[in-house]
């Protein structure tokens, strides 16, 4: 076809060309075009305007700041629960959120203790940083993860019933779950009873977890493998309540939109085989590397101690009262008693 076009004398046709950019050790001034520049142009093509990258937003709650106290801490427990599966749990290793290739819907639970923040402190901002186990290979669309406050307690044992696996098989186990043990959280139970799954244990008030419907934060993927849930007024209010004791700290639940429309949208976006996936696998507090564990960052100011300006009452110094001189009775009996006392003292001195 190319040969026919050339022979036809078509002026609009340009023969194929291979263009290569390179760096030269002998001529270091020959550098490739920067990513923000016009790029590689074929002969005759107009010069495109430079592309200005969008600025990187400042961290909402950075790890270092002045004028505030900074709390950083990892989670104390985590779990995955599986939609419609009251006997499955995952509370060891990574926890999943979203739609997995088996058609399961996963929700993740995470709790951070904040007891070390003094009561009465004022929370300025809060942010959660999570690390993933790696990119979701079968996921070809964006994953929208939202965070909610859990309103009732839940339990974990950290003991999943599956044999240790090497990656990537371990990820498949973490996505599919394992048989829940007594004391594990599941889709139907905040604390499962393996011996009496029907009527035993403690059930959620609402299957899938008791949560406040308000979305506290949405995931921001600001760099490879690191995902942040930035500070919002609702997020700050929740932490403030945890610190003040006005809200019980049961942690947070992470989920995606689970509507049929969203699931269908993710299925359409995903062109990987017949998978309809859109999920995250986040690392838990039992991760070997401390740097990969969940991290909660909080900025706060210490409570102001009110000073009492009132002065203690000052009493006027009192003049010492003069003691009344002893009065000796002038009666004959008084003189007699005094004389006897003097005589007794003299006798004891000399004898």
C-alpha cells in the first residue's frame, strides 16, 4: 500500500520514519526534549504548545509542621469482609476493598487508637496513608474508595484458616477470604461464633457493618503504591470526638460504590479477559516493614489551661496580745503557798 501511494504521487503521503531520541556522552548538550515540551515532531508538522503539568497539591496534613503537635500512629486491627458471606473473614495480611474477579464485593475495616492525644486538645487536621501490595493487574479502570466512620465495635483474632502462601497466590487468598473463627468480624457478624453461626456471636445492626452514611474522605492516589485519605471537616470532627470521648472510636470502613450501575461501569472499563475488577489490597499493621503499615497523621493543639487571676485573701497581721501579769493573791493563804514553794526549791538545790 505504501508503494502504491508513493508511485501515485500523493503529496499528502509521508513515507514512514523512525525517530529516536538519545543522549550522547561525547556531546552531552544534545538532550532529548523535556516531557513538558512539544515532543517529537515529524517534518512539516506544526509546533505544539508546551504542556504545563498541573502543580502537585500540598499535603493536607504533612508529617512535619510548626506551631502544632503532631500525632503519628499505626492501626491496631484490620479486616476484610465479603458481601453476603457471613462465614468468611480476612484479618491477617492485606485487606481488600472493591470488586474482585470472582464477583465478590469487599469492604475493609481499620482502627487507629488515639488515646495518647490529651483530652481537650483541638484537632486541626487528620490524614490516613495506606500502602498497597502492588498495582491491581486485572484492574483497568479507576478505583474510587470512600471512608466512613464505624459506629459499633468489632473484633478480630488475626488467625485465618489457610496455609501460608507465596505471592501472588497469597493475594488470591486475601481476596477470597477464609473460614471465620470465633471472634472474627464478618459481613453479618461484628464477632462471629463458629460453633453457633445462626444464633451465636454478635451481629451487626446492618449487614456489612454499622457505619455513619456520611463519607468522611475519598482516596487520593498521589504516588505509586501510596494512597491518602486527606483531611476534611467531617474527618476532623470524628477524630475530635474520639479524643474528647463524645464519639466511641470503632475505626473506619472503606468501600467503593456498590451499586449495579457502578459495577457495570467498572466492568465496561475493564478489558482484561472477562474480569470485572476494581479493587485495592492495602497492607495492614502486621506488615513486616514498619514503613508500609497504615499511618494516621493528626495535627492538634494542646488544651489551654485557664489561670486563676484571683489572689488569696491576705489577712492583716495582728499585734501580739500582751499577756496579763500573774497575780498573786494577797490573802494570807497566798503568801503562805508562795513561801513554801521557795523554801522547797532552796532545799533541793543545796541538799
